[in-house]
């Protein structure tokens, strides 16, 4: 056994989403929102024996709701940095309607579900200073998958400390057909969802990845 209580962590994550206002953002009651997530418990506990407790920059799993449930613009506004109260924002360099164009790549295709679990999530700080395209190639070579915009927001919602000064990360699993790569970083003491060019390295920006995704058993 890993010694990690996946059931308790599942309950904590559901509670966090409820407390941060995700049901209202989804136009659902807390009971409806909880019912949407509860079937994922089986997918999480099935992998519990292989899970390690969270450590800096890496967590065992994250519950993700899709943009059909809570749009990214609303979800990022429900995030904060660890110990700080300023809400997350979308960078002004995203034009109106831009976020809707950023969809999962083939390598990051989510399950056909309104909510799912993301496993073995790493903010990818080893890729700081690497060109995003090179980081994505390395991640693919390890059999891992880059995170989408929704998954990155879900990660910092549950683990705000993962987003830290000089340890921010790109979300290469969401693209819109051009050279832009979405990313989460810190601006004015708040999380910011922005983008950087695929060919430009940044010393403070890694590439987040995960091992797998799973929806509720049918």
C-alpha cells in the first residue's frame, strides 16, 4: 500500500470545488455538482495503491470538470495563489473568443465525459528554459501527456502552491492551430492564464504533464 488516502483526498477536492463556487459557475446546485463528481471515486480508488502523496510540483490526481460544465474564463477567476486572495485572470492578449479556439490536441484528448480524473500530474519545472516544442517532444517520449487549459486550472485550484515564483508552467495540451501555447503564471499576486510562442524558451516557465486520464467506469 502507498499510505496515501485517495478517498480522503477525493473528498477534499470535491469540497474545495464546492467552497470555491464551482456549482454556481456551472449553474448547478451543490448537490448536482457533487453528484457529477461522485462516480469518479471508483476511477481514483482503483489506482490508489500506486499513488504517492503530493510533493512539491507533483500530485497524485486532480479532478477536472470540462469547459461544458465551467468555462475556463469562470474557472480561472475562482483560483488564487497559495495564501493570497487575488482571483485569477485571463491575460488581455487573449482576444474575445480566443479561449474557445484552444482545444485539446490528439495527445491530450480527454475522455468523453463532463468530468474526469487526471493522474500523476507534474508541473514540469525541469523544462524551464526549454523551447516548448522540445519539452512536448520529451513528454511524448516518456508516454506522458501535456495538460490542457482546463487541467491546468484544475491543478492550481486544488494545489495553489504548485504555481510559484519562477516555477510556472505551459499547458501544451490545448492549441488553436497557430504557434501559441497557453500557460499559467503569476501576475500582480494572482494566477494569470496567458500564452507564449511555441519556439520561445522562458527560464521561469516549464511544461506541465500527466500520466493518464480516466472517466467514471460505465
